[in-house]
């Protein structure tokens, strides 16, 4: 249950908050996913680099 | 705080006859502020606040905020000192030397108070709490440092719920700051008219079109104003429709913080901030004036000093250096801003610059004209400094000298007042703009006017131009 206390938060302010926070959460999730994908992409590349280094020796 | 976690004492408490509720403390039933019979300030806590206080204490947030100087410390006090029987605990908040109001702050002060509020909200969310209101009146200043006053603003946060004070924050802080930054810094005056914050539609209409190109202002102010207008007649959204991702709420508040921090106002040349450089003193004369004021401040040994017409706070610093809680008042926003920025950079702990028109000092405002106190209601100060001020009030604003003397005696126990003769370039310039001779502005009339409410302790000339400093003490029985 939401306790609103003595302050009327305003329907417009609540709706805007829900929309902006939704966008912000989507942005954060997108950023995290991108970082995760980038990490995955870097891992095989690093493995390839390491094998090349070993081969060079 | 065991007194809060235990059931209330059974013994009924007759409220002390001299205890009086603070007229500004009536909105939130969870914590009433009042002045006890002993003259001290207290806050009583209601049972409904107990779970919130428990979390505030047990999470370590209250201690951390107090230690960092962000929250006014509250010491436990005996429950017997409560104002009403519904109290379960009594606390004694540390009282600030001078309670300032948002409509008296310069741009930098309002921005610092806004950032403090958002930082507290972010810290509160981490601890499973939230601020249930975000009024600018919850903040005041201790010197140049903003400090949060309202302990009972913290309440337990239910993850997934929005910030109920988001709209109030935008009205109290974002709208006036945007107007000050993008239109005119004097628009902080709007906060004295709109005590519950500047209406967002008003701010949105008054702001230039280019502010719609700034994503933060577009979202939190312009779009916000449009949604508030559209939803005014609509019922409150269903609980399901107002669920909010906790991570999203944090990101929203961080974005709001970036928007507030990104607002800039550079004090431009208003003519006043450079005023001191234009005064007809040589360097030696200016130094002699400083020495004299410092000597007289020492003699008066005042704990509080109000520097009226302080400009950028040159003489306020002398008072602050002597340990007096000093308030530097000036009408010009650029002067106040510069004074605040420099005092903050120098870490002067007891100098508070504020914006005030002494010809129309802050009145008593709010509910029943008691909620926000007038300037006089927050006095008297130990000493009022009125240096190079009288001619502005007397000649430009037509304040009669006897009225000025009486008012100074109401707001301060002693005063150091400078009289600038009409032949001096400053009054001469003001007199040249008038068609009447302003015959009442003479040193004789000045002395006669101040002789009623004050006793003249000393007077000494400063410089060769006929300026005279007067050291005055309020008469116990003014004639």
C-alpha cells in the first residue's frame, strides 16, 4: 500500500515520474546489456590474442 | 533512541502553559516543533513516526548525515517535556543562529539547498527511506552551508513506489532556479508570493523557448507543467499504474540532480558589486574605517551582527572573524551571490549572505501571518551595521530619518551607523536626480533622529570627505 502522507503528490507528477523512470530504467538496462555484450565480444578476442602471443614465442 | 521504540509513558502530561507550538509546524502531524516553557526548541514525535525513525537510526543514516553536517542534530529530551499526550518521544534540535527563508537566498544558496535535498533523497533510498516532502523551507543555512531541518520528512520507502515529493521539489527548487538562471535572478522573489513553490505552468510560460532544447528542463519542467495541467481534473492514477522500477527512480533523481547542477548564473555587473571600488576613500582611509568598525565591534562584544547593505560583505567578514553569527544583507543579487561564493570558498563558518530590501524587509508570511517570521521577528541582532546605507534609504527611498532610527532600534540592540554628508559624491548624485532639495537630509537632523531611540556612545570621522561613523546603543526607555 502506498502511503501518501499529508502531501498531495499530484497525478501529473506521478504519471511523468513513472514514464521518465521507465525510460531511465530502460536506458540503464540497455547500457548494462551493451557492457555485457561488449565483455562477451572482448573475451574471444583476448583469447585469440593470447594464442597469437604464445605462438609468437 | 529507546524512548521511541518503547510504548509511550502512561502518565498523562499537562502541556506546559508557556510551551508554544511553532506556528510553522502544523502540516505534518508526525512531528510538532514547539518552544518549551524553558524557552528551548523541541520536536515531539508521534507514534506513527516510530517505524520510520527506527529505520533512520538503525540504518546509520541519521548519524552519518549529522556527522557530515547535512542534518541538524537532534538530542533526546525527557518525554515529560512533550507538548501533547500523543507524543512518544521528545527531541531537542540544535537551533540555528538565524533562520533564513528561500526567498532571501541568492541563486547559489537555492541551488545548494536543492542539491542537498536530492542528495538526501538518494541517500535515503539506499537506506530504504524516502523524503515525503521536498519543501525548500525544510532547509536553512548555517553560515554558507545548507542544512536539512526536518527529521520527520524521512519515511520508510516501499520499493516500486514513486517519489511523492517530486512535484513539490520541482516547484520549490527547479522552477525558481531555472527562472533565475535563464530570465532574471530577482525572480527568487516569486518564492515569497508562492510559498508552496512556483507553479510549473507559470515557470514554463515565463522561460525562454530555448530552455525546451535542454532535455532536463524539457522533461522536469515543461512536460511536467503540461501533464500537471492535463491531469488536474483527472483522478489519481491506480496503484498498479504508478509502480516504478527502483533503478529507474534512482536514475530519474540522478538526472534531476544533473539538471539542477547544470543551471548556471554568473553575477553580471549590476553596478553594486563594484560599488566599493568606486567609494571616495583612499586605501588608508578604507583601512582606518575597517579598524574603527573592528574596534567598536570588539567594544560591543556582540554575538550576532546584521550587516545591512553589506555589498560583498567586507565589513561582515570583520564581524564574522570576531566569532559573531553574521548575516550580510543586500538588495543586489550579484552582491549576495559574490559574497556567498567567496565566503564559501574561504570556508567562513558564521557568515550568511542574504538578499533583503531594507525599505521593504521580509514580512511575516504564510498561514495566519505566522508561518514565516518577519525580519524583525527573527531579531533583535546584537549589532546592526549600517555603513553607507542611510543616504540610500533617506534620499532614494524617502524613508524619514526618525522612522529609520526607530526601525533600527527595533531590530538591533546596538548599531554602527555611517552618515554620509550631502556634499559627498554619492548623495550628491542621488540628490541631483530629485527635483526637491531633500532638506531633511543633514547631519543635525540625523543626530536628532537617532538621539530618541539610541544613546550616542561615540562618533568619529572617516576620511576627509565629512563621513562620520556613529556608535549607538539602544535606550532602555526610548524617548
